[in-house]
C-alpha cells in the first residue's frame, strides 16, 4: 500500500484540524463544565447545535460515509482513517461532524440493507443530524461475548414482528434526540446458528420499550449519550421493520463491524496522541527533586515507548483499512480482529502513563485523562472482548497449517 495521504485526505485533514483548533478546542473545557453543572445533563447544549451547523456549512459532514449518493464524502476507509484519528482527540468532535458511533454503523447498515422506506424514515434525518440512534445487542443475563447465547427474541407473527428481551450497554440511548434503535434477537432457534437472528428497526416511543436505567462506566454516565439498560416487552411492529428480512441478523452484524472497528481504533489512536501530548507538556513543565519530570524515574523511556506504540498501531490500522478497501471484509477479517485486540490496550498504556505523570490531577476532571481511560477501557469490551478477537486471529493463523 501507499502510506501517503491522498489529495482528498490532505484537504479534509487540514480543514478538520483547523475547524477543531479554532472552533472546538477553545470551547470544549467550558462545554464539559457547563454540562456537568446543568440541572439535566441529558441535553444538547446550544453550542453543539451551533457547531454542527458550522461544520455542515463548511462541508465537514458525514465524512465517514463513502456513499456520495446519500450525502457522504466518498472517502475510502484509508482516506477517512486519519480524519477519525483527529476527531478522536476530542469527546465532542465526532457528533459535531456527524461522525459519532453508533450512528455511523447504523447509517451504514441502512445504506446497505435498508429499504427505500426505511432510509426515508431513519437514514435521511440521521445523516441530516436531526436525530440520533442506538444499537441494542448486548444482554445482561448471558455471556454476550458469544452472540449465539442471545436470549432476546424477534418473533414473526403474521404481518408483524414481536420483540421481547432485555438489552444493556446500549450506547447512545440516553441522548435526547435518540429516535430509534436497532434491536437484534432470535427469530428461528431451529435454523443454522448464524441464520437464527434478525435485526429490527425500533422507534423508541414504541409501546413496550422502556429505558430501565443509564449505566455508569467507572462512575461516568457519558452524558448526553450514555449506555442504557433497555427492556422490550411484547413490542409489536410491522414486519417491514425487520432489516433485510428475518434470519439475516448475523450477516448484517458482520457487515457493520469492519469499518466500525477502523473508526474505533483510529479514534483511540487520536485519544492516545492527545494523552502523550499532555504527558510531554507535563513532563517538561513540572519539576520534582530539582529536575524536570521527564528526567526522573525512567520517564524518557516511557515517553519513547508510547511514541513507538502509537506509530505501530497507526500503521497497523491503516494497513487493515487498505486491506478492507481492496479485499473486503472476507480478505481482512483477521486483521480487523487483530487491530481491535491491539489498539485499546495500547491506548490504555499511554493514557495510564500520562495519568502517572500528572499525579493526582490525572485522576480528576481537571484534565481529560480519566475520561479517556474510562472510554478506552470500555472499548476493550465493545464489539467483542480481546479474547474473542485473539481467538479469531489464532484460528486464521493455525488454519495455514491444517
């Protein structure tokens, strides 16, 4: 592959970087303070709405989506990856550019598997930034690392589908503009294990849908997005709410995860870059025992190893993105799992090093490191824990010798 950025990436990266430097970075600390002080933090502050309009007017909108006909920028995974990294340095930039998960994955699902009617109802307002969405797959009562354990049901009943079950860690469900979720459940338990499940588009105001609680992650609720526990009790919807037809849930899930993992990993690399930058600033500006922190306790080696680890991870993800672009998920399946297993631990190590250099301050909200650590740790489990991905990589590797 050619590691040089395309002309389109160079252009977009310069524009995204400039927008973040001039519009987002100056207001983000105050934004977080204002949200924390709000009577109801599950709200969209006016500054976010204003910045979204500015980003859209600047042509920095839906950059993740390769499909130009739906309003995307036409970028490949390799071209978009550096933009995701730059956005990953901020907690609010992905929404401002309309590139935040799980909306990105849900949009890609609707583009690839949705009907015209489903796209008109859900995709258009999602890509216009008018609504947000969630994804309901993980369950509290079973080991969700093995999706075949799923207990929730999506039962076909004539011209309807009936949903029952309980989901949790449904990211985005707390957003005040969240209008729908994609629910995955068992439709035919007698079918092949990868043809038993269906995905269903569920309006959040459907009778029988209840957000039971918002889940704290390391004491943080990640307002206004959040991770919720949601119950579905005899939720009856028209059969045309099923995506691509009954039994295709696993197929859709696999098609959804390839680009999504590229996005996750590149945002994490941006998060790690920001942590390293803060670490270096701290290490050179603070002194202890008569020396800069950088010259104490092996900190130079820690900083050097962080730089090496970040650059290794970036090249690995870009290589995987190139393979996904040129060979599809079938040709990049092992690499997509490998980066998901490799990048979150790398980011955690870098962020932890930065926290250590900041001392007690690193654990407070005076710096973004504690929130970054919580987010990176959660991503080691999101879209499958390390063990699942390492098992897939091992199977592919050992398969060469079968």
